[in-house]
C-alpha cells in the first residue's frame, strides 16, 4: 500500500466537523480500499445520518479479544486559508512532509492504521473503527459506542499525533454554555434595565479564583477557558442576555464544576455541550510494556475518542500513539513528517501481527 498517496488523497479532502457528507465519503473511500485489499473484512456501518461511523474487523471468533484501532476522519476548519504558506487542502509534498489540514490530526494515524489492517492475517482478531465529529465532542464515537460494546476488545490504540510515542491518557472535557439574563432598556437610561453582559463579566472575573479545580498526580490540574463570549445586539440597547462557552479539562467527574456554575447568582441557565471523562492506563500494563515505542511520562494535552471508548471496552488498556506533531494540530501550516507516517505503519503492522 502506498501510504503517502493515500495520505495525500485524504488530506486533500475537506472533512470538517459538523459536515457529515464529506466525512461519510472519506469513510467510504477507506472502506472500499480496505475491502479491495482484504475482502474478508466484515463491515458494519452506522445509521446515524449526522455522525457516520464504520467498523471493520477480521472474520475471527467474535469471542476472541480484538485489538481495536480507532481513528477519526474529521478536522477542524481553516478560518483563513490566506494565512497558510501551503494550500490547506493541497496535500503538497515538500521537504519530507505532507502539508495540509488534518495531516497530523489525524489522517496520518488513520493511514498507518489502514496499512496495518490491510496486512493483517484474517485469523488475527483486529478491528478498525472510523469515526466522525471527534473535534466537536467525539460525536461519531458516541454513535458507535453500542457497536463497540458488543465486541470483545482486548486493547485499543488511538493513533492521534504523539510523535510515535505512547501516551497513557488525557484529561476529560466538560464544555458548558453559561447564560445570564437581564432586562432591556434604552442605552441612554441604563438604570432602567439590567445588563446581562456586566453580570457575565462579574461571573467570569470570579470564576478564575473560585472554580473548584482539582489535581491528579498523572493528569495534572484541571483547567478552564472561556472560549466564546457573546451578548447584546446594538450599542444603544442594554443587553438582556449574554453567553459564554467554557471549555474545562477535567481529571474526574465534572459534577462539582457543573454545580458551581449553576449555583452562581448571575447564572440563568447552563447547558452541557460536551461531557467526556478522563482516560488513564497503568504504565505497568503488560501489553503496554511490550509496545515497540517509548512511553511518555505525561498525558496528552488534548482529548480523544478514548474518552468514549474507555466506557465500553470493559477495562481494556487504551493508548494514544501515532505519527504527527502535536504542536501543529489545529495550527496554520499543519503538516506531518513522512518518516513518522512510515514508521507508524511498520510499528502498527508489527503490533497487529503479534496480537494474541
């Protein structure tokens, strides 16, 4: 299999989260390629029209624990293509790299996983889960969760960008839409209204010192980020509503954090947008110890579909491990080193071949 050409084909496709059509097409392309090279593979396709997914597995005894490779096909958007040195969807090959959105996150990992499955012995219990909309809360993985729960899973590799080093976990994610409510009035007589924006400003100023953020010896300290703030309509009207979208990265269940926001006097409403648990695998797990790659002592800084899969694989070890540079994920001029892609394809193929 020409992994470079497949990577360039996939990077050349705009598969932005929230747009199911192009993501479904990418799933179909990968499935068609794999079935052409390994016609024995069994295919299960999701029926969710908004969050497509596909599960491909070898035709072994379903009771045998499978090695699961889990990859998403979606990417974050490209807000300003003019800021890029290389066309974000040009998939240009230059300087030993493929340039473009999704190169590191995570189409290179997907291609390496595809190469490993294509080369797998039909008698080896291995599966590939292809998901959509990971970037907006692992929606495709959630749609596929029941299908994965119905399989016997012995271990999971999520080939996100780690520079081909094994990562044992990451924080969870709790995304909230927090809203304040006021009373509209003419901007020249603000005393007749109640300003929802000022309420939101006071709330955010207090949050930094009052949120009950916890720490974990491996995962570190929880964080919060008010990523989007909106309120009001025009300058001469006192705003009667305001909203902040808060991204919190968690080390445990988010109930205390959610309760804090809901308990603040300015808050009119809190909507949970994303609620994903943290992930952690012991470093002394025997399967992890046998992987042909160094194990990092720190967690990943981002979340992955492992947050969803960890809830349905019955305690099987999960690692994040794949080609790509974390620093260029979601960045202008994203790229992936071809040497890392080829190294990952060889390593994944070896791990699959040695799977029980």
